[in-house]
C-alpha cells in the first residue's frame, strides 16, 4: 500500500490534537493518510501503555486512518541515532508518501523536538540510494517525499499556511476525546497534568477558532514550511 500523506507523532494523541481536522479533511477528499507514532506514551502520568494503545486505535478509526503503526521507540528516549533514523526511513520507503507532517521543531516537550529533527533527516536520507534498508528481506528503493510540513503543538509560530477545517473540527475533537485517560475527567483520581486540566480542551478549540478567523473561516489549523510554497493565483481568482 502507498499513502498520500504520513503524519509522524511522538506520542499517541499528538497527531489528533495538532492536526486532526486536517487529517479528517484529507480523508474526506479520498486521500490515503496514515499515522506513525514513535512511542506508546508509556511515561505518561495518566493511563497505561495498554489503555493508550486502545485509545489510539479508537481515535484512528474515528479519523478513518488508512494506517496506524508504532515504531516502539522508548518514550522519553527518542534519541537521534542511526537505529531510529533507519526505522523512519523504512516507513517512508514502504509507504512512499507525497507529503510528510512532523512536529514543529521548537516545543516544550523534548520528544517533540527530537521527533521533528529525526523526521527531517529521514525525509532527506530516504532519497539516498547508498543508504540500504530491507522490508521483508527485500531491499527497498530510495524514495523522497515532495514536502515536509510542521504542525503546531504547545509553542506557537507564524504559520506558512492555515488549513480550513470548518466541518471537520467536530471529528477532530471526537478523536481527541478518545484519549479519555489523558484529558479532564472529574471522576479520575489520577494526578493532574498539563493536558488534563479542563482548560486544555478549551484551548484546543479556541486555537482552531483563532486560526480559522485569520483566514475568514470558522476553524483552522496552522502549519509551517521551511521552503517557499507556490500560490496558484489563477485558481484562487476563479474560485
């Protein structure tokens, strides 16, 4: 199977929180989109690796992800080494996505930073023929995606573009709330975390409203590109 888009995420729930609406919109437009989680989130204060995997499966089903895989890299140990780099390269060569999404490089969580840097390196390196990888004991062909875009997590940035997710924010929030162990639950006796406060879900919704307003839409999700993006001015005028 080939994919049109791969979203790389440090932990289960990162993809949903950051770009769940964009994900749902791409799927609605009949594109094949997959999520590759680096870790099982086993260091999370709330929940367990098992509950997080159950939640991730549920969220993936809500978003209708074509693929959801886990690279089984240790949570808190996303080290920028050859072993982890090759894991990502193998996935890229296996699914041959046209576009790759990764966390923005500046963030409060070190795992998000390391994931961003690793994915950027892997996107480039996967196109190098002298880097050899095997899938099912067969040598993989070199392949490089067309673009890599970065999604927003905790720290903000000036977006290169904003995707209109009006009509898809409800699906996004349903997927986000699948991670019931991670977010606010008045009945939960587990310790409070940065994202388990009731304000966090409000923050995610408010951010979508804010970026939607910037483009004259109801909801939006911001992205950053290190490269210039062409604008089809004729198509824009004819809309």
